[in-house]
C-alpha cells in the first residue's frame, strides 16, 4: 500500500513522467482548480487497445466526446450530433453534426471523422468490446455536417453503445500516439502526467460548448483507502470519486465541511469463475460455490452493507432487471452435496484478484465461506490494472477472481466464448442475438431469459451491485446521484 499522499500546497508542481503535453507542468491550487481522488490509475491513455475502466473514467466526455452520451438518468442524448433520425427498417442512422467543432489539435470535426472513427473500431481497436461495432456495414459522408451509418441488421444496442468509449470521435491527425497524447473534442485536454501519482487536465480553449467551471482538474491516484480519505481531510484533494473505505462514510456525513452523494451504479462486483477450466467447467461445482456464499453477510462485512443484492449481471437501471438474488440462496449443505455429486472434493482454487480494497475485503469473506464447505482458496492480489488485465483478463490464468464490472449492459459479454469467463452457451448466444435485432419488447423479454439462464448455469456469482458514493468538500456542486456511464463526467461540476 502507498504511504499518505502529501498535501497540495498553494502552488503544486507536477513533474510529468510520461507527460502527454511536455516534460512538466505547474498547477496552482486556486479556486479554479479541482483535485479528484481515484483508486485505479490508467496504464496509459489508449482505450482502443487497453481494456479496463480507468482510461474512459478519466477521458470519456472530458477529453473525448462521441456523437451521443448518457445523461444522469441513463438516457441517450445529443453530444457531437445535434440530432439524428432512424429509418423504418432500423438499419440507417442519419446524424446531423454540430457546426464549428474542432479537435484539440485544431483539426475540424466533420462527417469524415465520424466515418474514420467508427470504421477504425473494426480495423484498429483490439479491446474485448470492439465486436459491438461489427454490425456497422458502412458509413457515408453525405455532407460535412451529415454522417449516415448503415447497419447490416437492426440493432437495439448499437446507438446505446455509442455512449461508451466505442463511440469516441478521433481525427486521423490525432491517433499517432494515443497512449500518451490523446486528441479529442472535449472540454479538457491532457496537460501532464506523473506516473503513479496524477494526471492534469486543463480547459480546452477552443471547446465548442460551455466552458468548464474549473480551468484545471488534477486526477490524483491513491490506492490505499486510508490515504485517500486523509487526502480529503488534509486538503490534498477536493473530491473522492468513489469511496473505498465504506466504514468512513458516517464520519464524513457528520462533518459539515463535506457532502456525501449516494446512489447506484452499473458496477456489478462479480465472483468470476473460469468456466473453461476444470473443475469449474462443471455446472454443479459452480452452483456449489454459489450456494456456499452468503452474499448478504459478505456485503455487510466487506462493504458495510452498502450496495444491492441483485443475483445477475443486470442492474436495476436496465429495462430487463429482475431480482434474482435468491435463486441460489445461502445453503452450505446443498453446496457440499453438489460437490460430492461432482466428485469435486478437496478442491484448492486460486482466487486471483485486483489489489483494490473492495476485492481484497470480499475475497477474505469468500475464502472463509468456501472453506466451510471444504473448498480451499489461495488469494493472490495482483497489481491493477496492468497485471490483472494481462494475467486474468487476457491470458485467462485463474480459477476465481473478484472484479467490479463497470461497463453498461455488459451482460452481453457472456455471449462471447473467448471472453475471460470462458462461458459458452449456444442458447445464450442465440437469445442475445434475437434481443438485439428484435422489437424493444422482444429485447426486454429475451434479455430477462438471458439473465435467468446465466443464473441457472452459475456462470458467475454476482456478489453485489456497487453503490455510487462520492465524498466531496461542501463547496463543490454538480454531482449526479447515479453512475450510469464509464465516465467520471467533470463537465457538470462547479463551485457552489
């Protein structure tokens, strides 16, 4: 764990190792500067080739923008597209673009960039969710301010996917070094980076929209929960983007210097099971582990009871949500019987987790409860994001893991056999395909069936839905209650 982070002085000098805008940057901690604390640092700035949530959390909507975005209620609303129409066959989308938009390198944003960006997902991106864009057949540049996207088949999820990093707009003149020099149309630009410490964003002087209230935002990366809290208490930061020490929430609530914003999120804290590797390729073993875990006790112990038991990869903010938390109730006797039936006694499984507070706390409870039914686990904390993403997510070298899945509507990942779940169900794949191409009513019905099938198969164990708990100084306003996108959206924050 890291030591306590030093307090930001009146003038803070950031020496930018790997800085995208020069070798160093000087940032004054004045009234137009905001410092936000996070627990997971991006490995680089290229979310087209690097999986994980840390990069879009920092850059999406702040540095990069798409044609559309999600508002605080989870509704798709205009961003770089001022409007759009959809053809009766639901395959052709005509986007009317905002005038006068420029990238931070001065290049104008036009329909040519829409074509370049969307097709580039198919040709150049390597991250796991890129296949969502496979449904795009072609993109036509009707006029500089008019892009037409034609799909190969109707897709209920395609427009929604544009609100994520997949919809980010790029300029051909700005993709030479995405890992270090992001070039977007957003209200901020990356001014500096100090690896292991911070990223500095400064206001984009040529931004097409409303000028952000804070001219400078410092993103501070602090893994240790106590150090993160202390940074807020000691004026080192102004905001904790997501509390990592839930027991400290009452202390902040009792102090009128601070405010606590509480809501829900898309973030399912999931006990991932390697469905492709014995003994977890046996549904009875996976079901046994699910019966062996008391999720209510885990939530109370690991996260102070803050969160929601959901029993599936579907949060309550999705239209096809059903409460499936009690399909596999806590039943150690049934767990032992299933293990015996599967001839899976004396198991010793590797529980390889990110070295983040929620995962460490939950893993200790899981280890204890599985031991009660005769399953031994070895907890292996891995540096996050780099090592966990490489060894668990990419190489699939694990038996069990605990990870917070933050992408919206990521239940569709269970339709990809090569995803790190290793789950391969033709029925689920067919239901997902029919849900995407059918009517909105069919989509809801099919997605409910998908969630039920995943639960029946114990494809994973959804421990709880992570709450959205932001702690900030009372002088900072503009926070949204629910975290529904990948982005920690800075654009609405302002002094109050």
